[in-house]
C-alpha cells in the first residue's frame, strides 16, 4: 500500500473512532441526564409543606426528610420497600426466629440495599425515647402502631410524627404505605408500590382458583382455653387480606362486627354457631390445635372444623407475623399462605 494512502486511511479511521466515542459519551450523558431529570421530576412533584391528618390531629412536613425513623410494627418495611433505609427502627417482637430483631423479609431487603448493621430499637417494654432522639430523625413513621396521646406528644418533641388514621392498630396495608410514603415525601412512589403489590397478589391468586369465593375468617383460638375465641374483623389487616385473596367474610359475622372500631371481637364458645357459615378458618396454633378443636363438644360441631378445613399457622413464626401484611411480607410469604388455604379448600369436597 502507498505510504501516503496508508496515512490517509489511518487518519480517517481515527477520526471515525473519535466521532463514535463522542456519540457514545453524548448518548450516555443524555441517559444520565434523563435519569437525573426523572428523579428530580419525581421529587419536585412533591409540594411542601405536606400536611397529614391522623388520630391526634395533623402533622406538617416542611421539607423532604433525609433521616427517617420508624417505630412499632412493619413501618420500617414500607420504608425499605421504597428503597429508604431508616436510621432507626423498632425490633420485631413476634415471629423472629433468632436474636436479630428482624423478620426474614426485612433482613433480605436490608442485604439487598447493602446494609449490614441497622440501628434497631429494643423497645418491647416501651418506646426507647432516648434511642429515637439519638437517631436524630427528620420524621418518625408510626402509621401502624398503638401509640397513645402521651407518646405522640413526647415523640413530636423529637420530630414530626405520622400516626394512624383513627384507631390504634387499625390500618390497611395500602394506607400503611400511603401514610408512611407521604411522610417521607414519596406519595407517588407509594402509590406505585401499591399497584405493584396488587399486581403481585392478583398474579399469585390466579394460580389457586380453588380458594376464590370461599367464605373464610381469621380467628384466634387457643387449645388451652376453648371457652372463648376471637375473630379478627375486616378492619384488621388479617381479615382484610383474606378478602384481598378473593375470599369472603360471611354476612352474619360482619353483622356481629357492627360499626365498632376494634380490630377483633371476643366470642363465647356457646356462640360457636356463628362460625357455621365459614368454609375455611385461619388461626394460630400448632400440630395439636386442629385435633383439640375437633374433639371439643361445641367447637367440634362447626362444619369447617369437622372437615378439617382449618389453616393452622404456627404461632410465633414468620408466616404468623405476616398475618399483618406489608409489601415485603406479602411478597415473601404469599406462596406459602396460598398453598395452605388451597389445601384447606380441598377438604371441602
């Protein structure tokens, strides 16, 4: 090849390479700017101050919180599901199988987010106000909790508090997300999380057509004392979630709930006939629970119990803890829960 021609070809190749690299960098820069713009638009769509009405009045969030603290049950899981790691949260006090203070779905999400040593409040015997204050929160999330007016007032001296809507421990998993997300300045992200969770539930439920339309209720029946039992209302997340899975609470039970705000009703065993319309009963217990119920002279006459259409969830297990659902626990346990309900449904035939 002629040397001058060789240099010409080489120069052309170098120019072409530089052009391609420049285009690539510009494309990457454009993508980066688009991503940045998308995030900024999401954040800018939230207008401050945010006002959240709840049982104790209203809370005002003046600007986007950077340091989020959660207390009580499952509020930290909502924050984690939205990609926010709380600077402190309450230890789980039920269903934990080790001394970590965390349920498995919480551990899994923290690992995914690269957090090895979260700040966990040991507040089983009462809120640790000093530890909460030491975490220097910008907001305290307590949408699913049972805090009192006095506790709310003390917490409010530390940071704005997002409390439950009206009644202690009565809030749907959707409202858990909405209240907590709003408290973090992430209302739109919270709405999307709800949609994603609803889609997951619909997809999973579609795999178990045998439970659709079955009449069911979530109860607490102790084999150690069969003189009484408790039925969780549809205002309680446990009862609400059964309906979410395509099952129904009998109208007779709903009439017994009335207009009360409590998340459960207590019933005497003498009124066990109130359970007769149920196809499936869900309760906590162990391997001896069903046999004890079937051998009882009163409860043993309930059709669902006679047929063995009882889902006994091991007490103090992760699945039992997931009875109060949140987006992380739903995704982690829904397959196990649905398979148990399907097994119970098959006993009706």
